[in-house]
């Protein structure tokens, strides 16, 4: 659902395309900071 990122650990759950893009952007930022 909307909100709790803790519940969305596996990316196999159906999400809205915009939400998935947002998640990918967030992950990309994280990878850039960490890596």
C-alpha cells in the first residue's frame, strides 16, 4: 500500500508505475551515496 516502506521489502508486489519509478530513483540515490 501507500506509505510503509517497511512492508514492501520484496519488489514482487504489484505497484503503480509511478511508485516503482519513484522507488527506483530513491534506490539509485542510495546507491550513489553508499557506493
